[in-house]
């Protein structure tokens, strides 16, 4: 199990992700700090998959801080759009696009698509590097199935949460309380699986 004195850097500049990941790791022994605490410059996400981009971000944070790093790359995958916005979810409406702009572009792309064809899922790939040159990264994935709503609802969460209808229900992810969202979400699934791998690796060390 991770030792209490060991710090861990979260390789993300997304404030929403920092909040969620910090809450999910609150009961662990890690001293969790976002990369912004260290002035880490963000790496260009040149990968063609979630796992490639997560590895790029984790290695960049580990190199610049000298600490173990966890990075997440996640996005919304829509069947009717051949997987879009996918790895481009955060910049779907262009570089530096706001959450609202990304949501509006998604709703426009799905205009006229019937409810039965609006299936989607949030996907999160999370990686852990013990150090920047770690040749054996730990990798976990989470998937959260749902549908794209026809209009945004709810004040919680971030990103596409206001238009993500959870499962076959009527609530959007933005209408869930944070604890419920973390219990269900793709990021929660991936992080719990990753923490289990980290603990198993530490126990066998």
C-alpha cells in the first residue's frame, strides 16, 4: 500500500478533474497535488487514443516534478457520430473552447437524431507512472454508458455532464450529487481499478 509520506501529482490542468480525482483519492494514503502546484507546463496531446494521451500527460508531469504521476484522458464517444467527439472532447468546438461551446456543437451535430440512436458512453483511461522513465505503466479503463439528451440540464459536474443521460434513466450526470456521480462514473471506475493495481504492485515490491 502506498506510504503516507509519498506525494503524487495529478497530471491535469482541468479544475473539474482535479476536484473529482482528489475526492476519489481522499481516503488513500497519497498526498495528492495537482500539477498546477508545481507550475508544470502542459504537454501537447498528439496521441491517437485515450491511452496514448494519458501516457503523454503522466510522463510530462513526472518529468517536471520528479514525482509519481496519475493522468487521465477521457471523453464522450457517440455511436451516431462514429465515436466523436472522442479524444477531441475537450476541444470539440476548437482550441480553448468552453464547455458550453462543446455542448452546443454536440447538440447541433445530433439535431434530428432520434432518442434510440443517441447512445454514447464516457470513457476514461487512467495511467500511473512511478517515475518518468517507468517502462511498466499501470493502466485502467472505465466506461459509463448513457444517451445524449436533446437539451442541457443540471448545474453539477463539468464538460458534457449536462447532456449525458445516465444509463436508461432520465437524470443527466450534472443532476447527480458528487458522491453518486463518483460511484458511477467512468473516471471513478478507472481510478478505483488503478488504485487496486498500485496497491497490488506495492504489496509485491
